[in-house]
């Protein structure tokens, strides 16, 4: 996650079963983290993994 202090922080609403939310909250607390930290870390890793594994466009090759 970018550590730019000027980066605007937004909210993200997620729908899930209450029991999953409660379990997630408990696990985060046991790790000494809050849910926002864990979700932000997950999304950062998810995006990085996508970018690493997605095909890159061939530069310099035109279409015929």
C-alpha cells in the first residue's frame, strides 16, 4: 500500500455473513491489527499479484 501521507483515504463497504465478519474481527484482534489494515494489505497484494501475472501488451508490434 502506498505510504503517501497526502493519499486520500476512502471507505469500502463489503457485504458478508455476520459470522464471517465476527470471525475476521476476532482473528484481526488476536494479531493486533484492525480490519482495515488487513483488508488494505489483502487488496494491495491482490492487485500486485494480478499485475505480475497478467499478460503485458507487446510494444512495437502493430496490428496487420
